[in-house]
């Protein structure tokens, strides 16, 4: 039977103990606390204390949900460089864990251990290189630093706790322990390949961010216990610094690299490759502030702030799951296919359409997923590898991606760590064929990747893992910030466009380094959609409703100019508007403009000509929309006809004609995208001389008219449609209120 639980600290009740496979007795306690305050306190502490905060701030049904987990001052860390592993107890509590690991390793007589030296609370272990030949199915079991990680996980294995485990970062160079490569790039002496922490306190939040669980652990091993020992750690204040160079590629060099890669594609050496470049920035703000900026501006499935120690930090918002396991199930979500976000949801929709219709972008993701399926097939049950989602859209702060969702079931004899290693590293950050792509990267990139293209995450002692790719990440080393970004290159790639894509991917994080929270993004102010119009202030508009479905949106647009709007229904069945209603509603003030709405049928159904005469009689300027233009055309003697194919709910580029000063298009660009809903149109060859055509489509269909002397104008399209260029609809209505004056009668 396990020993009784010790007295709890901080009033939290300790659960009955469980014992790990390595003989460590663990007591776990939970307490509930304020989630928001606790997270921010943790973030601040990570400026000076080792530890991490990982979270998902992004939701996607069946794939991602919101969660957070973090800690500071872990008692134990594992650090590797090459085949050298260092296990360090970081405080008195860690000494208990360190002792258990050392005993486990000594008792196992493991063949992978070449040399093992313990001095005090630190053990240095050299992994022995092997001359044994391994089959591809056995590749993940080759002697490597993961042999040590596997033994640590075995020592602490338990099926009674899903939170406890190893947390940290996995560097790109780890792959070379399994995939031989001619090493060309220099690796700085300070570079580490793996940093993992074993925490004794965890802050855990689920979907409800307001409530947190504080989980605390006490460990006992061979008479030694952590109970009563302080949860302490060393502190190292953050100090920012300036870089020597702005980037590791000069302008145009990345495009040249794309051209070189295209030659490899041409001869069949490669199918695709993901080349990257690094941007360097000064880092005056502490990592905690950068994390808050990134978290606020770039929601993602894997956001993280990690203080790795030795003046090194990772601040990231990765869009891509690396490997996630639950029991025998293995999941990945390859991302490839990218387009920029639009300024509006309508532009987003257009960009998504372009992305999904791109053969080149589809090919990128297809190759990535085929390689990913191959990685799983090495360790999964035959027939279990399936694509759950194909070319699904995920939207981030500046980019839109296409994503596949792939799963498999682990075969007997393989575990979650095999799944992790079988995918090193994801094709979405390397290329295909993977080994040749990684050699191309080693031969042609300017600097070693360090953490970029590796992973961050949690290796649970219950056998499950949850990891994300290290992408969209700021690495801070000795006070200097590095932002590395890559693009998936194919034979179809445009060199200059791919270079621009890497800059775009890096831009959100460079922005986080440069722009404080609360400061307006450069260029964000002054967009057409955000302009405040005052041309309607103090004016009254009579909106004549021809039973249209969009009339209230039209009224909303007019009110945005500052005008008062009164809406009256015009009677159908050739009855029209009783002109006495104009006087009744106008009162002593009258109206500054009459707005003829769109509507079904034709102008005669609503007696639009009679309405026009009533307005002119009262010297009320008139602006017509759709049916309104058609009624104005007939009023002055023009002729309507029916389009061969009706245009309903479709956008068209509209060309603005002539001098726009004093008209409804004043200040508008020469081409405006507009939403159309019409079957009738004004026949150009039979237009009255009183009306001047001021806009048309590419095929010559009349889109706007203005009377040559009177305050009368109209558009055939719908300025209030979501398909009309943002801000342009309100601007046209504001121009009508400004430029159509009763004195023009």
C-alpha cells in the first residue's frame, strides 16, 4: 500500500499517492485560483525565472480547443548538445528526482550509455555511437539523446496523471541523430539541441480562462522527500541588446536560392523544399511584453513563452501541430498553401477562393500530406492512416493557410515517442524527399536553424504527447531577437514572390518587437472603411422604398454621413407614392435629398416618373439606386432592356468615366468593385442627351448616370452591398449629399 499523504501546503488537500515505475512516490494536490491573474503573474515571472507557458488561443472543431499550462522554477532540467546529455537538479527538490533517474539508468545497464559522470546534483551522459545497422522500422530506436528521454519517461511512468511530464523545446539538429547529413554550417558553442523541464507545480486552465487549477507535487524516493523544501530557482534579469546585422540574407539572395532550388526540382533531386531566412531585431521590451503582444495579435493553436535559461527565450505563436497522441492515436495537421489576409471579410473570401483554386498551392499541401502519411506508415497499423480533413481553411492575423488533418493508430511495439521521432522533422519545414531536402538546406541556408523547424510541447509520463512546430517564433538570445521564416518552394515558385512571403510571415513578429500594445499599427488609420463622413450633417433624406430587401442597409449608409433619414414605402401595382406624403413628412424643414431605392419589377410598377416630377416640383435633389437609375432613365426619355443573363449577387469592376469633381464619384478610384442585382439595364444607344454616363462595366453596361444640369444622379449597382469596395458606398452617398444641390434646378 502507498504511504499516507503528507500534510498539504497552502491548504490544498493532497490526493492519495501513486508510485511511478522507477519507485518514486508522488503526492498531487490541486487548488483553484483566479485564472487571469495567475497567468499574468506567471508571464511576468518568466522574464527572470526558468519555465514556460504554453497555450492554445485558437479553436477549430475536432482539432483545437483553448487551454493553458505553465510553471516557473522547475526542480529538474535535461539539456543536450549533440550526443552529450546533462541532467541537472536546479534546487533541493530536484535532487530527489535526480537521484531516482541516476539509479534507474544505472540499474538498466543500457547499451546507449557510453560514459556517465555524476558530480553533486548534475549528471553528464554521453550517448554511445553505434555501428549497428537499423531497418527503417527501427530508425526511431537508434541510440540517441531520445534514448535518455525514453528512460526518464519510463522511470516516472504513471497512468494516474495526465499533466505531469517533461515540458520544453526540441531543436532542429536532433534530426541528424537519425538522418545522416554532411554538416556545413557553424553551430555556435551556446547552441543547445534540447531543453526539457520536469516541473513540480503546474498552472492549468481549460476553456474557461477565468479559473485555474494549481497542481502541486511532492516526491519521495528512498527516504528522501521534497516535502518542506522550498520551490525556488535562480533569477537572471532580462537585458535587451541590438543586433549587428538586420538579416542573414541580403535583399534578393533568398530569391536566388529559390532559383537554385528550381534547378533541383527540374532534374528530380527534390519535389519541394522549405528554405528560410532570419531577420534580426533589437529587443528593448522584455519577453513577457513580447508574449502579450503576440498573444493579442496572433491567436494560434500553439502559443508559448519559454525561458530556457542561459539568456535564451522563445516567444511563439505556431500555427501547426507537430505530433499529438492520445493512447494509440497519432495526429498531425500539415500546413501548406498560403495567401495574405484581406482588409475585409469580403477580401478574405476572395483570397480564400484564389488559394483554393491555386494548383501550385494545392500541390504544396499534397506533397506535404503524402510525406506525412509516409512518416506515419512506418509506425502505424496498416490501413489506419487516414486523411480526416483536406485543404481546410485556417485564418491567422496576416495569413490564410490550407491545412490537412491526418491520423493513424500506433502498431504494437511503438509508442508516442516513436511517433514523435518518425516525423522529424515535418515536411512542412523541410521538404521532400526529406533527407535530400535537409541536405539542400544544410548546404544552402545561411545560418543553422537552432530551434526553428523543431518543436515545443509536453511529453506526458502517461505516454501521451502534445507538441507544436516551432514556427512564427521570436528567439531571443543574449538580448537580440531573431525571427526566422520560410516558404515552401516548388518548381512553380516565383522567386520574388517567395522572398516576399518569408518577409510577410516574419512581419507580424517584427511588428510585435517594434510596436507596443495600444499603439496603432502603421497604415491602419485612414482606411476608407474607417473614414468619418460629415457631409450629411444637418440634412434630411427621404428614402423612397420600392419594396426592396436592402433598403434599411441603404438607410444605414446614409445615416453614416450624419444625415437624418425618413423611409416611406412607395405603393406597387402602378400606384406609386402619394406626393402629399412628401409634404407631410417633410414638414417645415423639407428634404435635402430624395433617395430612390432598388426594388423588384420595373419603374412603372412604382410610378417612379411621377415621384421624379414631385421631387423636381419641390426642388429636392434625387439620387437613385438600381431601380432608381432605371426610373430616372425613363423619366428623361431613355429606354430599358433585359440582360441576356441576370446579374444577381455578383461583383463587377466598375470603371469611373471622365472628371469626377462635383459628382458622386469624387475622390473615388478609377475602378471600383461593386455588387450588382439587376435584370433591367439602360440601353446605351437610346440614352437621353440630358443624362451623362459616368460609369460602366468592362463590357459597356451603364453603371451610373448624372443629369447635365439638374441635381439628379444614379447608380445601377448597389453601393450598400458587401460586394462593393469597402467604404466606397458611404462615400458615394456622402458625395451625393454634398454635390447635388437644390439650387441646380
